[in-house]
């Protein structure tokens, strides 16, 4: 059985893999509204495609994706599923603990739900390192793409904006209907400014609330932030390749 996905392997193939390698990637996404023009699974699809391509370059296995994240603010529109932060942390910990029991030692938690899942993933990573004698690193596309995002003229970081939608147009164009997209630029904020690509980023992140997004929806008819109409598949390709390169670098650095 070829491929990079753990769920496509037999136990015997995993045993063989573990004789030579102990690394694994865990893609973590979300199922949440991404505007009327992109699928609810956007974060999950993007985490999976990054993991899959980096795994093909390195021969590293990828665990089955986690399709749900912490998304209470997106409950304003139908289809969104949110799990409590403590459930996400316990779930992730149990996945790591199971895999560690079989001999996996180096884990990459790949966050497709940019920034928003990070606090819970950090807490889980710290706990897993302390209790399970494993190494766990986080890979968040928003933090790992500063140079390329700036050079593509994108930003600030939003939601279903030109960054995510370009990536989707490159990898999953059949799932995006740009004709339905409307831009919703961010307002300048003098204090709490959230964008890893911008030196004004305060790094003191408190996510939007459902009330905030309801107000956006009532004003614009959608609940996104940014300029999806500027998205392009070619820019998405450059962004994707940059991130795959960085993820390959992370995986190589974790080789025992
Ligand atoms: Zn997203």
C-alpha cells in the first residue's frame, strides 16, 4: 500500500516504517464557514494538502486529519462545528499518546485553522513533551509564510481572504465559487492588531466573538475578512510551495 497516510497502511507496514523513522504529521483543521464561496472544510483541506506534499518529499507518515477545531465565533453561519478547547486538547493528546506508545517520537502538529487553534495546540504539545518523552512542534501557515505573504502583496491576515482562497484555487479550484465572493477589508486597529506578517502584530490574541461576526454578516451578507476577489491560483501555488518547503525543513530537522 503506497501513499503517506497512516490510515491507508496495515499495522505491518507501520511496524516496518518505525524501524527506520519515528516522525509523523498530524493535520488539524476546522469545519467552519469560509464565506458563501468556499467550503466549510477549507482549513482541513489545506492542512491535508500541505502535509501530503511535504510527506511525499520526506517519506514521513501523516496521521488521519482532525476535521474539527475551536470555532465558536463562526457558529453565526450554518454548517460550522465547534469543539471545546478542552476536548481538542484531550483529543490531540490521546492521538499523540497512542502513537507514542507504538514508537513515534517526533510529531508535527500542522494547524490549518490559522492562529485560532494555536493556544490549545501549544498547551497539548507542552504536556505531551513533559509526560510522554516525545518532541512536538507546531507548524502554523500564518507564522510560516511571512516572507511570501508580504512579497505577494497580501494581507492583513483575515478569514477566507486572498491567502486562503488563493491556496484553495491552486489545490481545490472545483470547491471555490469566486463569483459569490465579496471583499470585506479590515478596519485599521491602533492597539490590538493581529497579523504575524506585520510588525504591528501585538501577539496578544483574543479571537473574534460570534457577536462580532454576526455584525459583519448583518452589514455585508457574509462573515469573512479580507479580499478574496484578489485571490489567484498562481499566487496560491507560490504560497503552497513556500509552505511545503518550510514543512520539509521542519521534518528534516526532526530526523532522529
Ligand atoms: Zn480558514
